[in-house]
């Protein structure tokens, strides 16, 4: 296995460091080599080779899958949704132990395909093999997998694929395994195949420095590394030229963007600049750690109509004691004060959150603090999670793990509260005219379009299919739980 801990300087305003140019050239060369082999195999088979990329994780994971798809397309593969393909990649998540179990289950099905097609190539990558000892475990349990790689060296996929196709691979059955322990490297300029023509994620930083005690991310995505602002804005400009009108800036904690670039640009300025790119009509971002959300960011959001009227602000718990044990580094009072500052400048903003119920040591009174916070903030929606042990995190070894029945009972109470409040709060927009990005037609109801409003709520309305991929003014006529129905307001 390869370990990479070298420090590559990419922070200078110039964008590409020399080493990155070399790495990009290396990968482009590997793509050409794979393309040649794919062409030869394809000629032998008398048909194009197919590839299927499956994403199992968050928006960062989905964006990584778009990069893998871009490389595969450039290598000459035909992308398909069918896992019975010539090449399959499982881009995995490891946020909970159950996520691993899901992937293991799917690998059984892939093994079945592979038995009848010996030359099928199966790859597994992403957060799961990146976790300590996981790659060895995967290789031991599923020796038929051809390529195993992690998050830090995703950009080396073409090289690893070439190694496999040209007969390499030092593992049992010729498996190519490459896991880097860490990296400071960001390689710009590799191909990307976007899932939607009109919207795109844009990575602004990778990794996280926060070490919340329940979270595996800092261990599998490494320390925070910010992309150069120049590269980010260039990417957004290129996306806009290519027809993208909505972007989502992505980072594990966007609010600490740039902290690793001495004297460099911070998130509020980056966000303002992103919103100024001609052709971009809406900018979203995710995720915001409350401890790092600045007043400057609130001002930028309030001052730009292009920045979506939505803020996802994970609170995780309403108990300051639990927040301390979670290592969130804010208290319930800090969070409520922050919400007050946000609403003072943006009274109508849609606030959403994540909440974990049943964290080790959570008492009934801690839980009541969470319920109290939910009642005071009145979120437009909340993702509620039952705490589940993630091995490798500090919380996994904490005493006082909460019995499942108690956690489940609290979870149910919280869910009822959250749903009732959300129903009431999102009703405030009925009768208003807002802008939706029309994204699809409803196969069950021809003539109906589905779109997402700036506040992140879905709306369904009658309209022609040629409006898909455009911003449409819509009048909100009715609320149905968590979505609206409406009509075009022109
Ligand atoms: S901020 Fe906390 S929860 Fe979010 S990715 Fe970092 S460690 Fe995980």
C-alpha cells in the first residue's frame, strides 16, 4: 500500500503547483493508455465497454462519482445504470457501520455477475476503504474485487485502472490496492461528467479539522484543505459557460474555508464572488458548522438575492452538556443567539438542521433541552438521526450508551414535534410567488413539473417540459406536508 504524507503547495494564487501539473499530466497520460486498451478490448468484443458508477454517500461523495464518471467517459467507456457492466465502481460511505453493511450486501450481487463474466472489473473506493484496516478487510472478504482505493488518491483512478488492465496488481487475484494515509494534494483539471446540465456541486474544501466525537469524517477525509479561490471561481465560470445556472459550494465545513491559507480569502468573500459570476442564478452551500458562522457571512447572504434563502445549520443536540461531549464547541445559548442574528437580517430564511438522538450519556433532561431548542428555532425541516455507534470514533467507546428502546422513544417524540412545527412554518409561504428551478417532469402526471425553491422546498406545478433546467416564477397555491403545489406566475 502507498502512504502519502507529502506537502504539496497549492495555496499560492497561481493555482496549479508544479507537482500538480505533473500529476495532471500523469493522469491524462494514464487516461490515454486506458483508452487504447479499452479500444482494443472493445474491438475484440465487437461492442463498446460499459461502466456503472454507484454513489452511496453524501453530496461530496456524489461529486466524486461525477469525477470518476468523467474519467471513465474519457477512457472510452459507455456509462450505464446497470450494475451488470464491464466495470463497476462502488463509491462508498462509512458514516455509520450500517452503511458498510449495505455495501457488503450489494457486493454479493456483484460477485454473482462476476462469476459469469470473469473479465468484469469491480472497484471499491471512497470513505469505506479509507478507514483504518478496512481495505485489508475488504480484500480478505471479497478477493474478487479488482481495485481498492480511498478518498485521498481518487484522482489517481486512471493510473490504477491502467495497472489493472495491463495485468498489474500485487494483491491476491491481482487486486490493485492503493490507500493513502493522508494528503495535502488537490489535483485540478481532471474530467468531470455532471449528472445535471443545469446544476452542479463545486468542491471548495476537502476534509475536516473538527473531530466531533461521533464522526468518522476527519479520519477518512483527512485534515481540511481549501482549494484556491481562483480555481473555484474559474470552475464556476466554466460551468456557467456550459449552461449551469445553480451551484452548490461543497465542504465538510464551508465556514472554515480558507483558514489553511494564510492571509487568503474566507468563505463570505468567496460566496459573494461566486454569486457574481455571470449566468449563475442561484448559489447554495453546505455544510455550515455553527461555531464558524460569521456575521460577515450573514451580511453577504442577506445582501445577495442570488444566494439561496436557506441555511442548513446542524445543531445535533439542544443540551450544552451533550454538545460539549460531542466536541461541537458551542452551547445551546450560542446557537440560539446565532439564529437570532441570522433572523434579524433574514427574517424569512429557511433554517434546517441535523439532530442526533440517544448520544451516549444523553439523559431525559438533555433530551428535553433538544425539544426546547426545536420549539424555539422552529425549523423548516430537520434530519433526525438515532445515534448509531461508528467504530473508530471516540463516542463509540464512551460509557452510558443509551438502550435502543429509550433512544427510539425519544426519537419518535422528536420526530412528531419536528414534523408538526415544519408543517406550520412552511405554510407561511402559501400565496407567495417564488422562483423554482424546474428539474423534472412527473412520470405519473404528464404535464406536471417538479422544481426546488430557493428555500429548498419542492414544488409541483403544471408547465411545459422545455422549462426544465430554467428558473420559473411560481405562485404557491397549496402546502402538502413537505412540498407545495402551485402554478407558473407569468
Ligand atoms: S464538523 Fe464534525 S460532524 Fe461535520 S464533518 Fe467535521 S467532524 Fe464530522
